[in-house]
C-alpha cells in the first residue's frame, strides 16, 4: 500500500490568471493499493466509481505509459473542500498520476507529471504547485509545459475565508472577458512581475500595489455575495492584499504573520459564522509519497 499526500493550492493570486499558483498548508491524503476490483472509500457515494477524477487520472497515466489498467483500492482523507477554489480537483489528478507512477514503476519525472496533469486540468496553475510545492508559474510553449518556481518570504500568511457555498468553475470561467487589449496585457504583465518580487521579499507595500487584477476578479466578485464585506474587513484589518482563490468561492487576505493576521481571522469568524476560516502558509513541498507502516 502506498500513501500520497498532495497540498491544496491557490491559483491566480490576483493578476496571475491561469499562470500562477502556490501550494498551501492544507492537504489531501490518498492510500492506494492494487486490487482485483475498484474500491473507493472516504468520499461521497457519487464519486465512488470509474468516473472519479483520481481514477481517471490514474488510468491516463497508465495509458500514456502503454500499461494495462489494474484496479485499485483507494481511501481518500482530505482537508481540501470540494469546489471552493482550493485545488481539490488538482489533488485528485496529481494523486492519481502519482499513484500510477509509484504502484507501476512508470518512472515519470515531475515534468512528465505536470504535462499530463495540465492536459487533464486545462491549465497548470493548480497542478504545478501541487507537484513542485511553493510558488510556481507555468506556461505552455511548443507542446511543452514550462514551470518556474519562486522563493516566498516565510512570514506571509493567507487568511482564508471558505464560504459555505460553491462557485462552479465553468460559471466563473464563462463570466471572464475573452478578448483583452494591449493596455490590459501590459498592466497584467507588470503586476505579475511585481507580485512575484513582493512574495519573495515580503514587501507589503509592493504586494498591495501589485496584487490587483483586471482580467477575472471584477467579473467573478459578482458571483460571490460576501466578496465586498470580506474585502472591507481584510483591508481595514491591515491586509497587504485580498484576492479570490482560484475561481472562488474562497477568498484570501495576504498579511504577515502576527497581530494583523489574528485580527483578520477573528473578524472573518465573527462576520461569517457559517463559513470556514483558516490561516494558511505556503507549503514548500509538493506532492509526496509518505512512509506507510
Ligand atoms: N486559473 C483557474 C481559474 C483556476 O481561475 O479559472 C481554477 O481552475
């Protein structure tokens, strides 16, 4: 039996739409072993079949390597909420590919796994940090996915508000404007560049200026009823930046660890008693096989 641990991720981080993401200190664990028939536990009944994203990804990795499918017995234990913009799909995709790699000795490199995972997910901004850990940017060129990792100041905290409602990724993608002009492209390139430096150096003033998005957040905030109130609390609590995690509904306030972090966390709890609140940090490790007894 093998155990695979995959971190949750936040994609986009403001202006890095479909490019930038970070692994977070929140995890999904998958125990898998070869079996005579498919057996899945630890998830809702509707996912306990061949259509399960972990199983589809496991099969794709075998297919791609020219190996025959052998069913598995799978047990999922996850802290990552489904359909909230924290990369739960990516944890399943990455977990399934890694399980195939480990159980069948496929010899896939991280680069191979990112390419396959990106082809399943459609963009690399969740799967790449889930595989490499830390802050990662990814782009496709010439049929290949290129990923670059960035340093992140260890004091950043992401005070996270997870609403009790979901935003469907397809809805969140539909509302985004498809054509943008040169001025918007220049704005975005500049902001992403500044954002990466701010994350690396811990420069709050720079993060505050750079973590502004014009590609998706202005449209998506309309899908999240609590966006306005949560942003107000984050800003008045001293956050350097506030953004939608992935396609939502989760929102995050970026702040250095300490009093302001605790204050924003407390204010989120009081204002939104039905939602989940957490303070997360960046996880520098990507998905890994854990020791099992
Ligand atoms: N970059 C993606 C989006 C992440 O914002 O739609 C969620 O799949």
